[in-house]
C-alpha cells in the first residue's frame, strides 16, 4: 500500500472547513483549532461543531504546522489558517437509511459498537460483517475508534462498501431499531443485568436484529444493557479469561450466518 493511502486525511483552511461543516458535517471526525486564535470565522467553526456534535481540540501553532507538513495538502502549500479538519476514510449514511436496508441484506443483522476504541477491532469487525452479508454498522459519534487508515487497513476494502451510521446517542438509536422491528442483543453485561442469557451455540438469534458489542475493557454501558432484550454469552470450553471484541463478534456473526443460511435454503 502506498504512503499516500496511509495518510490521515486532513482538510486545512477556514473556508474549506466551514464549507464542509455546512454541506457534509458527518465526514468530519475532529477539528484542530490553533490556540489563542480569535476570529469570527473560528467562532463560527466552533459553533457549527457544537451544533453537529463534532469534537474540536486546541493545538499550538507549531503542532498544527507539523500536522499539515506531514500531509499531502500541507506539502502542496495549502495553508491551514489555524483550522484543520480530520476526516473519516468512509462516508456515513443516516440511521433511517441503515434501518431501511436491513431486510434486503443477505444477513439481516446490524452490528452496533458501544465505545469500541481500537481501530483494528472496528476494521476487522467490518470485514467479517461485510463478508457474511451483514446489513451495516452503528457507531456512537463520541468515544469510538477513529475510522482512519488503521481501520481501513484492517477492513481490507470493506469499510467503503459497508453502510455505516454515526449516532449521537446509541441508546436512542437502539430504541429506533426496536421500533423498526429489530431484536436487540448485547454481549456480556454484569450478572443479573438482563432477564436471561442466550447461549448462541444452542439458541439462534432472532433476525432481523442488532448485535451490540461493548468496549474492550468495560463492556457495555448500563444504559445500553437495559435496551437489550437478551444478553448473549459465548460458553467457553476451557477456563479462559475471554475473547477480544473482534473475535467474539466473528464467532457470533458466523453462528448467526450459518443458522440463517440453513433456514433460508
């Protein structure tokens, strides 16, 4: 893979960033602003960030210069004027579009990731979900892995093919999915935190569904657990800590796809 394709995609400059905030704010992952800069345009950038739930962070001038120097746009002499947007390597769809497309997918299952931080895990899950015919991915806008070059590498070309929706509130998105007729399944969760547990080796997931996978260290947040109608636990044959999120997701997706294909033949 070439060096250029590995670069974090950046958009420098006040005017281009303001235009993108107006036309396609969902493409922006994060905005860097120069510390100490005061201008009406910068206030406008920050106000639009607040409107769209986009994070912005302050950097000193030299750090912002270095960021742009290491990027193609910067090497082409594009000045940042104190503002640089970091872009996702994929475009996003709305949650409504994602929910409408579930029934048409070979595997009518959405994957929702609750604050999964590692871009390699997200990319690997994308790759598995796409290969098995899954309908798409739901990610919270905050505290999710950056969908940049590392996620793209792990996804092996599937990140651009798979419908992905970014949502400001995962709990509300799961409510919408349930209203649309999808069953919500979660993995893990504390003992006694859900009505009963499903053993995926003996009982299939009822499709169409959303499978929610939690953060690598903390698992699912309580507000997400309470929206799951069932919690799924993979029974391990040996005394072993646990599988990581990408491995657990692959096992559950594989089992669900096998059962679904068996029923639809």
